[in-house]
């Protein structure tokens, strides 16, 4: 959480930082701030609220400076207010810092600093860190970079920081552990940011800092990277494949709507080069080397959070059904703390859109230490989870900026479908006929998703009827049970309506008590072996005057007679159906949130990538 950005070069820093912060706002939007360094020293502008509110602090002319840092906050320590906003000055105002992460031992460090006469204005762990750096700077008589390095040796926790110093017009010191930080290398200029979106139009040459590395950016002396243990490192420069259009709204009102509509393309891009229908093969490049491990695995453990966890649940159905390998799906946050049994014959798959989720990252670090093979499925190239995994694959969904995950989910499900089919074929657990049928159908999914997106107007109409309900139930069976969970998560996170997902048959074990004429239930009722049973569940709800919104296959003549509303989607094999059934649920949630006046792309209290535990 939190976005950080920095600039050092020939251009005016303030407009670059401001635009960069707006692009990073998806990471946190409780407050925003910028510090620039010029002849007057370090000037800080910061304010509670979004970046546009901070902009109101700048009167007519924006501050002139060629070096600066900026921050958009998702509050951890200290409520969101002006004082707790970043950047933070050190006691003497000689240095300023921005920070994404949590300093876990800040209380003990603070106690030491208080004894040495430091005073604190904010409730943040970050102000403690900047004063610790200043303390080292003064007492050890070292330069800023060395002070940062020494101070970080005393720190327990996570950080991506950028530090600037009064009078030091040619230096930004950055460091990273557990939170992302990327350095952009321009012509006689440097950028730093939590991801590359703030500087994508200026340079595509980037260096990702590794864990516990400190980098000094200087136009005169170049880029120097050391570990906090003082080992000199060589910068590994990479070329980014990210285009500016992919991070803009492109005519849509919200990123979420754009991303929902991008799904035919993101699924296509995720399949491209991997699903070779003509040859009748599936090939995931990175998989080859580890294929035997997968085939011999005792079990696969999938760790993830939120929507990615739901994709993991879909994978459990797919992999067990097709490849007959036992699968366990774990909340990463629970897995890491319950002393799980992990062996060298386990494969742990970490699923994460951002590749930065702290709980998922820690879960794979634990599994790695126990000898398991780690496979990462990430969307963000070069992200921490992608780099921590032994092997992995990307989802190719393109940047997902709306906080509510949509296209990343369907891309993750697509990758899992490829993995399940690929493994099944190698293991001989699928007939050639079924394999062929499924790959042909999988190949047609981008078109079927495009067709399904036509339910937008109908979804909007349904949204207009139910936009004011306080509660909503989502039901699904089998592989569509995770879709029900995902539908409920989408609705609650962007519209703040209480929603719960259940396996349809579980309804009679408790949730049915909630049903009355004010309680709508969204049911995935497509043609499967369980169809009749789902129809019975719908009847049970109708008998209690509950309202039914049913997702059915085209031409359904049974549910359409009982349900209050039906949304028809194309018929596909049940195993592939989550790629379609999820679409109307995304659209209904989106329209309800818009109609309720909610901030769809930046829902309250949330952030896109959760880099704190
Ligand atoms: O980046 P990740 O996939 O690891 O993120 C996991 C969750 O934080 C994320 O899916 C979250 O639940 C979304 N807001 C759901 O829309």
C-alpha cells in the first residue's frame, strides 16, 4: 500500500511528481504529499485526502525544483490526517522521507530517540525512521547514503523509502525490503516509483531493487547499489514492455469498466502462444523445466488472498477434476501462521495480481524454506512474488488499476485452465477426445466473453432495481461456488452493500433464515449436472418471497419462469464456465456502485496492493 515517486534531473520535478502520484493513487488515497529541494531548503506540501486536495495547497505557481519526492498514503500507523501524511521531516528538517511499508520495531527505536531528545509530531513509524537516519548521520558523521544503510540495519519490517537531504541537490537515496521500488533511467535523469506507471512516457529502462538494497541516485556519480550489509551490487537494467494507453481510462468512466471490457483481450493475450489448438498442445514456457516435479507432486498448495484466492478455488476444481492431483487452497495469511506441513514433494502456487501482497509473499518464503517448489502466477512483471518464486508464469492481463480485481481474475482462471489441461494430458488423466474438445472451447473463450459482455445494459437495469438493498446473497455450485464468492466480494468492496457467497446447497444450513422479500439472491444456474438441484434451491428462496437474479444459459426455459430476472450467457463446458458467469456479476456490482455514488476505482479503506500484513 502507499505509492511513492521521486525525480532527479533537468526537468521541473513538481509536475512529474504530481502526475505520478495520480497514477499511483490506486495504491492508497488517504493523503498525499510532495517534498521538493531547492535554494530554500526542503519544502513539503501535504494534505489529507486525494492528490487533487493536496494540489489546492499550491497557489498560482508550482514550486520550482529539479529534485523531489511524493507519496500517496494508505494509513497504517496514525489516522489519515495532514500531520501523519508523508513526506516527513527529520527533527532538524535537514532530511525528508517517504515510506511505503511498516517499521515493526518503531516503538523501541522511538523510545531510544526520545531519550536522546527527539520529539515527534506524527503518530507514524516513518517519522521514527527519518529521525533514526538523522541520528546516525549526526553521531556517526557519515553521509546520507551510509546513514540510511546503517539505520536500516536496526529496522525490522518492510520499507520502500526515498530520502533527500537539504543542500544535496544531486542525490536521492532509496531502499527496499518487502515493498516494491523501481528506478527509471532517463537521459540525465532518474525516476523512482512503486511501479513504473509514473514515468512510463519518459523511459522504459528500469532497475528493480532487490530485497535489502540501498541505491544512491546521482547525476554526477551515476547509480550505485549496495546491500544493507554493504555489499556492492551491479544494477541489472531491464526494458519495460508497458504502453501509456494501457494505464489510461481510454474513454471509459472508470478503470473498472475499462478492465471488465478488456477481458476478451486479456484472456486472448494469456492464451496466446500457450494454447496451440492446431497442434493440439499446451505449452507454458517456464513449465517445462519443472514439469516432472508437478507430475510427481504429492499435492499442490495454492496460496493467495482475496480475488486471487477465489481463482485458486476455481483451480482446485480444475486440477483435481482433470489432472487428479490433490489441491489445497489456503488464505496466505492463515497458511503462514499455522505451522503447515510442507514437504519437498509439494508444489506451492502463489497467485497474485500485484505480485506484492505481503501475506502471499511471506507464505511462499515459508514454503520455500521448507523445501517446496514455488510456482508464481502474477500479473505485474518483475514483482516481488514473481522474483521470489522458483518458476512461474504471467497472466498478461495488462495493468489493472481499478482496486476491484476483474480482468486479473479471469486471466488467472485462464492460466489455471491451461495448467490443469496440460498436466492432465501429461498424466494421461484426460481422454484425447475431451482434451481436444476443451482446448477448442478454451480457444473460443475470448469471443464468448465478448458476447457475454453484451449483458451490460441488462445488468445496469437490474442494478437500478436493487441498488438500495442492504444485503445480498450469491449462490453457486461446484466450480461456480468460487464465482459466487467473487461476486459477493465485488459487490461489497465497491458498493459497501453487505454480501455473502455460499455454495447453493449450503443455503438451507443457515443463510435461508435471511431470506425475505427485501433480500435478493444472485444465483449461478447454468446447465450442469447439478442444475436440477440449483433449481430446487431457487424454488426454496421463491417460496420465502426472496428475489432471484439468475445467471442462466441461453434458451433456458426453466429458471426463467421462476426467477425475477435472468441474464443469459453462452453455453460452454462447465469447467470453462467461470470465465463467463463472473462477467454479469462484475457488471451488476459496477453499476450498483456507480448508482450509489461510490468511488468505484478507489473504494474506501482499500488499496490495490496490500503490502502490509
Ligand atoms: O495483488 P493480489 O492479487 O495479491 O491481491 C489480493 C487481494 O488483495 C485482491 O484480490 C483484493 O481482494 C481485491 N480488492 C479484490 O477485488
